[in-house]
């Protein structure tokens, strides 16, 4: 009896793609921790990690081994199941977002055309939103289950911060979606590749700035790292965590950073589009590889900017954070949305003077 | 059995089990987590019906925002088994009976409804749930109800702000 009717080749192809993307996100996150320490060192005029391997390149591996071999402590008063679930959720939510990012155009291997995107769904960007809003649970559950007042405070801060900044983020995206008329990330990239169309940053600079600030807040990066403000809350929501569970929390932050950089590059900076080059002239495989490299370069630049901001700007006070989110970014995003809508209306119904 | 059917049964069982666990679990935090699982299962059903927009909005609004606020309040109040007053058996029994009556009523109503007789679910290839069709029908056929509901939301927002200011 044939129970499942599935095209096994597509199944295998997608499985390989998922494995490659998840492992490369993990690899990128691993080396982002190293890059963070190096960038911090350069900005503070000191050498940074340089002992393990040439230029300290083996440092992340050493850190990983250290985290793995440390003693695993679960506090007596903690809720055991939720205490373990927390970091797992944080990690899952961080990795799930990469499903809709188009990492490149098409590869042609063994007579098959392989799209370098796990799923091209027509609600792509909303999917990203849904998964991002799930990411809060990792922090909240972890903070609550630790049964520690500082962790709980940090969890509540994290949740309220994420909810507040999601609003402005959504509003800034709506004005971009007015322009693209599509929610699919693949379509958005293809529109930007088109020669008669510039990258979306040209049309939506204000939207991009709002989105970028909100992305910083959603990733809990300085100046918005209030959930782990070490001088007020000891270590925030992961204070009771040790060993690899702590590693999961730290890692998920770097994965979030990587994926949000990829999303920003995709939506505002042309995704896998190499500027000033007409990709359609090349062999499709070479064009795909050029595309992946172009996207990665953009992502690395974004990650560098994230770090640059972290090591330059001090942390906000809590009321300043809420003030910025609700009283500055949200009205700005609304105004941006109305102005964009007005111009689009004007373009589709020209007024004759 | 096709893949769709397997997924349907899996999601249905998940939805029923998590709905029961919302009521049965002792700790309110677990209840909230089961409720989130329930929303996921229902979103899965929407996706099976090809209503992708509905599925994702259900996840963003309910699982992503409202449940976070629920969890927020429950964590702040710190409702644990010890502190929560246990209701006595009679109240639980009355609740079960009245809930059962409501369920019976709903099931009999659904069975009698003529609108759904002889209708079958359209799996995978229905198009009404896609964002484009949904937007068109909302802004063409149902403009007035849509706008009225937005006024309702606005008044609720104003109300929340007024209460919050007090």
C-alpha cells in the first residue's frame, strides 16, 4: 500500500537545503562571536583574542568546548521542564526564520533546477513576523522558570520591549509593502534586480531606518539590551543558566542577528542582487554563486554595523526605551506610511494641473 | 491515506489534546503554553485549507501578542498551585455539566445548519484565503463592515488609553 505520495527527489533536495542552511547559520553564528570580540578589541584599541590558532581563529571552537564541558546546573527551585524548554525555544525560533529568505537564485545540478530558498510562500514577510514574535517565549519562559527575581524582571522587560518595537517594525514594513505589492521575499528581490527599479532603500529610507532600529531592539542588542543589563539585573534572563543552555541563549542572539541582517539585505538592499552587474548574462550556476556571495557581503556589512553600534553607544534607560518606541518611532512610521500611501495614490491617479 | 489526511489527523489530535490540557493542567503557565500549542494546531488547519494569511495572522496576533500578554500577567501575579485556592468538587461538577450542555447545544445547532449540509472542505486548492483575494473581497464587498469594525477597534484603543492614564 502506498501510504505517502510525495515526490521523494524534492523531499531529499529540500532536506539537503535545510541542513546546509541551518549548519551554515550555526557556523556563521559561531564566527560572529569571534568577530564580535575582534571588533570590540579594534574599537577599544587592543589586540583581542589571538592565542588559539592563527590570529585566534580557533577561539570560537575553544569557547564551544568550554561551554560543553562545563557543569550543567539546574537550580532546585526552578521549574525543570520549562527551564530546559526556554533555551530550546529561543534557538528554534531563531533558526525557523531562515526558511523564507531567498539565499540565491537557481542552481542547475544534475539536470534539476534547485531554488536556493526553502519555501517561497506568498506571505513570506508575515511568516518572519510570526516567528520573530515567537522568539519572545524563549526569554520569558527561561526567565520565569529560573525562579529568580532578576531573571523574571529581565524576562518581563524583554517581552514588553519586543512587543513595543514589533509595532513600529510592522508599520515601517507596511509602507514598503505598498511599493512592492507582494509579501513574498523572492518577488521583492526580483523586483529590485529589475534594471528599471532601484533598491528599495532609495524609495524607503525612513522605513529602513525605523526597521533597522527595531531590528536592533528585537535582537536585544545594545543600546536595547535591557533584558540582560548586567549592571542592574546581574545577567538578566540567563543568570541561572550554565553550560550549553547558556550557550544556546547566546548563540540564538547571534543567529537572530545573522538572519535579521539577511532579511534587511533582502528587503531594502536587493537581496542576492550584485549591483551594476547584469546577472542574466552569466551561466545560471555562476550567477547563483555570485548572488550568494553578494548577499553574504551585505550580511557581513550589516553584522559589522550591529557590532559597531554595540561598542559605541551606551544602553538606554528603560523609560527612554519605551519613549523612543511608542512616542517617536511609531508616529514616524505612521507618518511615513501615510506619505507613501499618498504618493502611490497620486501615481496611480495623476492629477492634471 | 494521503499526506494531507495524515497531517489533518495529527493536527486535530494535537488541537483537542492541547485544548483539554489548557483546562486540565494545574499550573496557569502550563495552561498558557498549551493554549499556544492549540493556536499552532489551528493555524496548521488554516494552512491545510490554503488560508495562509489567516493562519499567519492567527499566529502573529493570538500566539505572538495576546498570549505574551497573558503570560506576562500570569508571571507577574505568580499563580502557583500552593497559593491558588482550590475550588471544591461541587463547583467543578456544576461547571462540567453546564459546559457539557453548551457543547451539546452547539453540536446540535451545527448538525441542523442547512448552510453546511453537503459541503466539503476544499483542501489545498481553495483560493479565498490567499491575501490578494481576501483583500479584494474585504475592500469591495465588505467595505462598510470592515470600516465599522476598525472604528470599534479605535474606540477600544482610546478606552484602553483612558483607563491606563487613570
